[in-house]
C-alpha cells in the first residue's frame, strides 16, 4: 500500500512538472505580440523619418539661386503653355558648359604650378599644394572624373526624368534620326573598306566608290527634313547629329537634373562623407552657371515640326 501511494505521488509530481514545462513553451500572449508589433512600427517610422530628414538635408545643400530658378520657370511656361520646344542642338550644350567649367578649374590648379616654378612658394603649405596641383595630378583627374560623370548621368537621366511630355515627340524623333544615321555611316565605312580591298581593275573600284557615294547622299537626305509643309524651301540644316544628349541639349536641362539630383543621392547607398563632397562640387558648378548665366543660357525656342508631331500622334494612337 505504501509503495502504491508513493508511485501515485511521483506520478502526480511528474505530471505537474510536465505542465510547468508546457506552460513555459506556450506561444506569447496577445498583449506581448501587440507590444512587439508596436515596437516594429515605431522602428519603421523612425527609419522613414530619418530618410526624409536626410532627403531634406541633401536638398538644402544644393541651393539654386533665384535667377536660375527663374530660368526654369520661364522655360516651363514657354513649353507647357505656348507649345514650343527647344531648338536643338543648343547654341551652348551641356557638354560645352561642363568643358568650360572644367577648363576654369584646371587653370586655377595649374596657376599653382607656375608659381612654384618661379620660386614663389616657399612655405610647407605651398609646397604641399604644389605637389597636389601638378599636371596630371590626382586633383585634376578628380575634377575630370566629376565632369565626365555628370555628363554621363545626364545622358542616362534625360529620357527618364528630365523631359516634359511636350518634348517627348522631339526626343523620339531625334533618336530615330540618330539610329538611322549610325546605320548609314556604318554602311558607308564598309563600302569604303571594300573599295580599298578590290583590285585596281576599273569596274570593282568604280562600283564600290559609287556605293560609297550613294550612301553618303543618303546620309545627307536623312539629315534634311521639311519642317513646314507651307514653306517647302526651308529645310533643317544638313548636319551630322551628335549621339550623346549632352551634345544636343542646353543648360536648362542641366538645371532640371540639379533639381532632381538630391532626391536620387538621398535614396542611394552613398556614404555621408562622399555625399558632402559631391554636393560641395555641385554647388561650385551652380555658382559657375550663375556667374556666366548670360553666356551659357542662350537656348532658343521653335514650334515643333510637322514630322515630329505627325510621328508622335501616330505613335500615341497605336
């Protein structure tokens, strides 16, 4: 009997111990789960707030002066309300403005070299500056990379972010002409190469030369369009169209890039120190554009050609 009572007591204690273990492994209570969700939402809101704060701080770093903002407003009113587009290529393109800015920076750097050559710099600080500003130095290469990077980013961002809807047909028309021009130029080069490879007998050279002449005439024909059906005598200039958009569009579109750039950098993974360095150089470029505004912002406007409108409407209807 004693053994039976002892085994019953052991079984009851073991059952209580098992129940205690089960209670510790049970899922969290609804209150605890709600607290975890609240903490997660707070963390997400805090992260979003930090991102917005970072975006605002970046936008404040790149400040456009009032005179350049006025350029953007006047351009917007002309394109959206008057129905005109920029006359391309611009008289001063983005690439030309960037090259002029780069040249001004390199001149300042190389002035230190000339002073050092004349023996003017004697202090340790001047000697250190002279070492950094020698021709082909790292500082010069840094400015060159910066300018090339802006031009490349402009080429990529223009069709996606920098065009008004009223300018889309003009851009598509230019892209088609550039593609056609590239194909014809490749055919012309091939024809000239074949002309060099054939024997010196008359017919082979004559036929290859005739092919090259025909392709060159086709290039001229494709770069010539009739802008207005009422005036058939006026045609577009017979030029070779540059392939890069930075060689076609003017500084007004570069300002549009500067307006959007802070938001792009804020959403990227660029370190804070690198972002400060980028905005410092971009601010210097903005001051350069403001200083020479009368010389760099010289774009003219025109009515869209009928070929641009007709192709644009045909594409939208499809």
